[in-house]
C-alpha cells in the first residue's frame, strides 16, 4: 500500500506541475490534488499497517526482516551466493526461480494484458514488479537478520579509554 500511495502521489504531483488541459473532462488541478491526497493517505495507512503487522510478528516470535533498503541491496548478492552454495536454506528452493521468471516477464514484450491498453496494460507489470520488489526485500532482510544473529557478540566498550599521553 505504501508503494501504491507513493506512485499515486507522484502522479498527482506530476499532474499538478506538467498538465495544463483537462483530464477526462476534469480540471487538471483537481485531479492532481485528488491523486496527491489519495496517495498520501494510502501511504500513511500502509506505514501504519506495516507497523501493526511487525508488532504482531514480534509478539508471536516470528522473525522479522532487518536493515534498510541499502543494506538489503548490498546483502542480495551474498544471499544469492549462499543460496546457490546451499549455505542458506531458509529461502524456499523455488523462490529464486520465481524471481528469475518475474524478471523475464517484466523484460519480455509478451504480457498477459497488452501494454497497448491504457492504464490496464501496465497493471500486470506493476503487480509483478511490486511482488518482486517486496519478495526480494523481505528475503534479503531475513538473510541480514540471520547474518547478524550468527556474528559473535562483542561487549560494548566500558567507560573512557585511558591514554598514555595524558
């Protein structure tokens, strides 16, 4: 919901900035402002929903993904390498195949819904892209959690270090 809200908000801003004429018989300012408000609302609801789901998972003792977007992106090559070697078995075997299939579908000119249809033609690609993005991000976050759990815990430094000079 966060991503959909972000996309709608972006479309609203772009409509406000670049569109001069009417949009489907409605003033461009009204359409842009409406899309922006709907996008911000959906984004906010998505954030609240994610927090609630995360709290429930933690309460049930389920593992939750860790790391920000950049940490997860840097962990992805290690994840794929460990899956290929068989060192990381928490990822279902067919998941990497489904990721590859989704990438092929996105790059392929053949679609279930042709892109020539306005709006509807892009929805299948957008859905596949959103699934791929969230699936890869979640898997990389869970991989990071496992990596961090396996690191030896070092106690934090106690007090100030004394120096010989002073």
